[in-house]
């Protein structure tokens, strides 16, 4: 099959009856709680945007950056950039309180490193960004939208589709390192979309995708928007700030619009669970019976969190089999491994000591105190293959042996933009090194092996020859009263004797800091048998996170060493 571009797919999908429904603040300007636009209508508007970009000097191969809140104008502009033959970068918005100077500096770094020809700036954000000498040209997002006296779809100079042209320059969220630009040509994105559609059994005629995920994240831009736009699926799109303000609205959108597919990181399912508990207290009833894929990805899946969500969602008609634990990353566009649809969560129970000390996932009693439960994340989507390799010896490992996950296939990035050094480190003999520690297990259906991820290679804390996974400590500490779940970071730091020790940083709300420190100390000791060197309590909003909400352990460790995270006796 010949490679195709996103543009070819978008044109084809624009002939169908489906479309996109903007809800909440994403429908701003419409005067209504929601705004429905067919893909055909949006495509006509995007052609006008493309003509306006051409009038501003944008040529095929140029890079166009967009800094905007989720809206019809943003979605139209993304497609317009592609129709003009250019590459799009959707820039991240701040998700936590911080200095305006830091946000502007990060934005400018992405613009300059990504060689942006033009920045399209949301009118509501214009006051936050002041162009400096050397910055790319800036145009307000409203100035390229269709309107009186502006270019129309008929003014568009049609571009020759090139599947090998860059479609997206995706800046990674920097959970373990500084953000870097992942190059995603059209053919890579299309191959990944095809693989996900096939693995998830998506039917554009009947499936309804519901998403609040930010469009500056690969799961939002590729996994939700690009899939819908290029396959002709119905999409209900909200803004991330709407979800964060009222997590229960996510469940309400699924109910109201009969959503069948949705996705979110682990923390979002925790927030949804809390919202469903409040609904139970007030007697509010939803209908979640149409959901067939509730994807949990982008960060480690917590089995306990999944089970708590299911327990709260079942009274609203949710089917436990709809839970869909998956693996993905920007370097493969988004989708890596998918489980069979409607199987539900399946966990592998392994001995924690053997996992940490021997690098072997030895089956164990699920109820034993030293057992760790890890969700199976399925098999590579069509077009990809996987293997586990020992990062020290280079030996390819067998089932239940822990090593680095490597991927190969049709939807791999060619590398990082203008970073040949990082690109060289990313690949090994044609295989993409994910940086994830994982192992393979026989599938429950007796078929090919499935993936289990147990941690990030760079985040592992090595104490006495053991690989201690920070996720285990963070979840255990996050379950304590007074600690903000999802806002705990554990990392290793060297001692004077050259050995590594454990530090825990936790956002808390409590009047008794001393008692909480002691409780955290005991919990860490219970989980891994090693006492923490220090427990640092900080105020809410302090723990560093990426633009997509992932914990930044490396940055937290750096701030700790600089004493920028000093212990607080009165953290709240």
C-alpha cells in the first residue's frame, strides 16, 4: 500500500456526515453550551485558513507554531497548516502556577529551536507573549480565520501532497529530560492512525470519541483529533481546563453524547472517581453504557485506581471490560501497544523483591505483602514490533526478564529535530529505545506475548543492588491522609559514601507536619524495606510537572539539591 498524507485522508473524511462537537469553553463565541461543526464545514474553513497562511508567506515545508486554548479556531488552524503544506507545532500552555517569565522563555525556546516561520497566537493569550528581536512573525489566530475581506477557500493554491513531509513537530513533555522536538512526517502519523484504528476496532460510522486532552500533547493531537479528523469519526472536544475545573463533566459528556471511546492519564481517572463519588452522594445518574474503550495511558497505570473507578462507574452502566490499558509515546506518534478491546484490565502479580534484585518478573500470590501488580498493556499495534533488551549487555531477553523496551516498524519518528546527538542515542540497530523498563508475558488468550512496563530506566533508584521503582513509593505515600495523591515524587540521591538513598517530596495539606513525615517514613520503609534519607513536605502546586501533567522527577531532584525544595514545617 502506497504511503498517504494526512491531507489525503482529511479530504476523504470531509465528504462524510460526521463532525466535531465543541463543548464547554471550547465552544466559546458560539453563545451555546456546545457547537457542532461537520468535518465538511471545518474543511472548507481550513482551506480559507490555509489561503490566509499562504498570503502571510507560509510555504510548503515551513513550520507554523500555534499557542491557543482549545477552540474551533485552533482545530481549524491545525488543519489549515497541513493544507498549506506546512508542519504544525501546538505549543504547551502552563498547567501549574508559575512565573510568566518562565512560560515565555519556554515558549520562545520551542519557537527558535523548532525554526517556526510563524506563530499563530490566540487573541486571549496575546497579552502574555511579547515578541522579541529574532522571534518569528506573529499573527493573531482570529486574523487567519474566514471572514469579510479575508482569503477564502477558493484562494487556496493547492499543494502537492508529500507523505514524507513533516506534519507535526511534537515537543516532548520533558518528564525525564529537557523538551525536544519529535519529528513526525505524514506517513508516520498515518501509519500509526491506521494501526490504532485496526487494533481498537474503530468504526467511524458508530464510534463517538470524547476528549478533553490538550492538543499540545500527542494523545490529544494525534490520538483524539487527528484520528477523528482523518477517519471521519464523530468527536466531542472539550478544553483541559474545563476537565480540571470540573472532572465530573468528562463523565457527563460521555453520557450526554453517548461516547464510545475516551482516554486519559492515570491521574484523570482518579479525579473522575472522586467526581462519581460526589454524584452518588447527590443522587445524580449518568449513562456510561455506550463506552467500549476507556483508555488509560501516558503515565503508569495504577491497578487500584482503575478498580476504584470501575466500582464507582458501574452503577452508571459502565462495563468493566471497557477498561483499556495501553502504552504509547510521542516517538511512535502516540500508539504503541493495545490490548484486545472489551477485555478489561488484566494484571500480572509478581514478587517485588525478585523484580528489584534479580530483574525477573516471578509470579506471586496477588495478596502477598511483597507482591506488585502490573497491568498488561497488550501487543504492538499493526505495523510495529517489540522486544526487550538488556541495556548493559545488549542481549535480547526472554519472557519475564526485565530490560529496556525497544520498538521497530512503520510509525517510528526519524529522530529529534536538529539534534543528531539525541537521535543517535534513540536508536539501536534500527530499533527505537523507549527508555522504559519492561518485560513480556504470555497473553491470557494463549497468543503472542504482551507488554508489561515496570518503570523508567532513568528514574530507577538503585539501593544495595536493588532497582527500586519510584512509582511504588509515590502511590503508597499518596494514599496517606493529608498527602495530595498524584503529587508525590520519589528519587535517588548520592550520599557521602557514594551510595544512593531515597528522598520523597510530597505536596500536603496538614497542620501536623511532624506526624505526617513520620507516617511517610514508615510507609516507604514498609514498601521497599529502605528508610528514606529525607521527607520533604511542600505546598500544593510545588511539585514540578510537565505540560501534560507528568511528574518531573529529574527537575525535582535538581531543585532539591539546590535546596529550592526546602522542608516546610507548615506546608499548608
